[in-house]
């Protein structure tokens, strides 16, 4: 009998904690997560342009949204860029831990949920536009500082200044990745959208999803980054629509002016493969593992996505059994051969997983 993924099993402990608790702050911080699945329930939120004149007002508004989202038993909830400052002239960078992260961490701890909490932060005598990652125990897992704050002056000497950040915000460095219990993720923020090198860095570091808190929607480039790097891109914005975009660049969920959060179960153990030498692979997988593997075909892109829905299966096992490789590896084989030819050398023969299968036939 297959050990099929059951969302209720994975979040049962969190759900029980939320149901029995009427005040935040309960639970054992030493309790370790026992998750063995790469499937996570992701919620992304949108502020829908609703701002308040005070930081406290914005904080309470988004905490109320968080409370609603937690009823969906999520594994991770992402909030928009600098949500505490929307419509407020009193915002200022906060310490970490601090009033905003503490408030979100209390809820995260009770409901065993990761949170991406983007706020301006202050440390080491500098101020930053940051996204704070809070883990299931309510602890600070890490911080990403926006690498490319946008200029506030025509001579490019001040960046993201405000009434209480008159000296501007400081740029972060190379983006880190965060290893969560369901997979590896990265973060970019707003104007980072204009700098492809950091999105490529996150792909090289093995991110399977990139979260993008922002002030604006981001448009088509978000889908392009997902498609080019074959990872999920999950946006969370102050206005317009927040989106969940699959690793081939398709929007699979989004908010609108009526609904300001969306829920999607996402499997970070996936592989995007090229159809070359693999025409018959989707049929073979679905015939061998009916109702245990999801295959999504984008023939017009020449790619398909393979995602196990049975925890006894992994993409590594499926690649080995059926003889196929990720599209990234297929491209890397070409790079190696092309480099040899440009150097005046014959390409070294390569043994690929597909063996001698036909390139364009089943």
C-alpha cells in the first residue's frame, strides 16, 4: 500500500495547537519538527493598498490577516515589502528581534508556521530593507537584506530615504538561501527584480522557490525568472496582485481586490525536464505510478514538470528509474561540448541518462 502524502498528517500538530490556544505564546519552543515531506502549504498575502497612518495600525491590520491565514493550516506565510510603513509617516527601521517580528513570531510558534516578515531593520549603525525569516518555533532563522535599494536622489547618493530614515537604506550583499524543513528557498525584494545576476545566484545555490516581497506587482519578469531558472516564484505585494508562479512560468494562484491571500500546496521536490530524448517519459511515469506522480506538460516550451505525490517516491528515484535528467543538466552538457569546439577541440563523448533513445520520438 503506498504511503501517500496526507496534508492533515503533516500539519496535525500545528492545527491542534492553533485550535486549543486562544492566546498566542503557548507551545514548547524546543519541540522539533518531524516533517519528512517536500510538500508545503504556502500562503502569500497582498496589502491591497490599505495603509494606516501609524505603524501600529499597519501591524495590527496584517496580524489580523495572519490570523485568518493561519486557519488554513499553512506551512509558510509571506507578507509584502515594508508593510508597516504603507500610508504612514512615522515608520522607522526596527531591531530584530523587535516589536513587529515578536508579534509575528508568537503566532508562528503556536501554529508551527514559517513566516517571511519584510520590514526595514536597524543594526550595526546602519539601516536596511530586509525580509526576516521566522521559523516554526518562533525563532529568527535569518535575514535577507535587499541588495538593490532604489535611489531617492537624482545623483544616486541616497537610497530609499524616508522621514525617519533620512540617511537612506544600505544595500545588502549576495543573497543567501534558507533551508526550511520542506526545501531550500531564497528571497528577493522589489527593485531586486532589475538585477538578473542575483536570481541566477539563487538558482546556482539550489533554491527551489524564491519569495519576492514588493511594493509593486512585478509583471511578466517574475514569470520569466521562474521559467528561466526553473523554480517557483512567489510574490507578495503592497498593491495589485500577489502570485504563485510555477517553475515553467505559469501563474497557478493569485490574489485580487476581493481576496487578499491565496493558498497553494507546493512540492519543492520537482524536476523540470526537456522533451528532447524524453518524449515518452511522461506517459511511462503516469502508467507506472498512477495517482502517485503529477506530470505537467508544457509542450510549447519543450518542457515538462515531474512532482511525486507519494512520499515513498522522489524525483531522484524517478530520474534513475526512467532515465531522464533535469533540463539544467541537458543545457550544461551542451555548454561543455560547445566550449570544447570553440577551443578547437573535439567534444568529449558524454553518457547521459537517456542513453541512445531517439531525440524526437517515443
